[in-house]
C-alpha cells in the first residue's frame, strides 16, 4: 500500500496532489458516502496518462480479485444507469475519487479512500503494522440488468442468492426467531454513519442452527470478508472466530425469494454486515461491512495518539 500510494502521488502535478491529500486528522477522513455526489479528492475523470492505472493499482493492494471484480463491475454499472436515465451526467464511471490522508510511510499512520457512487473503501494503517478496511460499502443499481446487451448481469448476485438460500433453509421455528419484519427495510440501518453499534433485533444465533445451516451462514459471511486481500481477510476472520462463532446472528426482513424486497444482517460481537434490496421495487442493492471498534482504525489510533502525541 505504501509503495502504490507513493507511486500514485509521485505521478501527480502539485495541483493534483493538493487536491488528493489531507492530513490524517482532518475531519474529511470520516466524511464517507455512497451516493452520487461530488467528493473531496482526485477523481479518475481528472487524471491523465498513467494516473488512473496507478489509482487502480492502489485499490488492488486492498482488495482480493473477487473484491476488485465487484468494484469494477459497480463502476461500469454507471453506464447502464446513464442509458436508463437518458444520459444523466452524474452517471459516470470516472467519477470515483482517490484521497490520501497523512504521509504513506512504512512505520507511520496514514489512510486512503477510494469512493464514488455505490463504492466506498476506507483503509487506515496504524504505525505501519495494523490495517483496517472499514467502513466498507458496495452497492448495485440495477441489482439485475433486465434489458440490453448486459441483460442478466448481477454484480451482487451471490450476496442475494446465498442470503435467500440460508433463510429458506430454516424451519418454521427457526424462521420465527430469525425474521423480525414482514417487509424489508428501506435501506441499510447504519447508512453512512461514522460510528456504529450493534443493531437490534439480532435474529437467530449460529448456536441455534444445524451444522449445514451454520456452513451456509459462514459461507455468506466469508463472501463479504473475501472482498479484501487475503492477509486482511484472514486476520478479520480470526478476530471474529476468537470472539465466538456461536455468537454470530442472522436476522431477516421481507420476502423469501427474488420477486420480493429483502433485507438481512449478520452480526457478531465485533462486526456487522448489512444487505438491503428495497429500492426500485427490489432491484437496487446496498451492502455494508462495519467493525464496531475498527471503523477508521478509530480505537487503535486513539491509543497511538495518547502514546505518541500526548501534548
């Protein structure tokens, strides 16, 4: 990440670098969003020559091949939306911004963000040793392309299908515990909040599932964790495991097939996953991964500042 960030920064003009960089303590670092608005940072649209390639090279340092494929498919979905909306200027696959916070260096604390409509990747590096990748968001509009040359494409199809598979594997008693509303929620509950706490109701615990159902739950959870490069995913899964796999819960709202609007959450002592497919009559998905202590590396950064910057 340090190498890719510095290579990107070195390719920028002084004006571009000023636009792309903030201090680590700037409030902008936590000003994240996933709607089509103007952002702070340097957009791909204003980059030249090799700069966009270097921006994507930085993104690759944080994502797995699966995550990168999701991200690039999400960006390309802007072209589908542009056609559906008769050429809307805000639908542009180049309106994705790179922002660097602090100085990328091997033993320093710094961060970076790659963000645009339906994408927000926020990475925080503390003391050059600890890497945090939340809050994190991927969405898809449309959830399924229903006409044209890309008909049938579903960027987040696995997230939807595996969730439906799990809820439909529950028996009547289990479903009574898991389902907390007949109608799907209108959006993810946590939205673009800077900090989140566990949500209620929590649904059914992994300890109340059969072995096969627990496997389905873990497969779904690993799909979200697997968006990030292996070193980060493995460490996150280890933290979740140490906190207790039986404490992970699954909660559902809405119908039980793809003709319905749906919402689910997977929650454990340390993390939260949200999935919502409500807008556009159930053809517009939002997904988020949050870490109760690790969002923006907040807790560890507090320790860092208390230790090294007490004055």
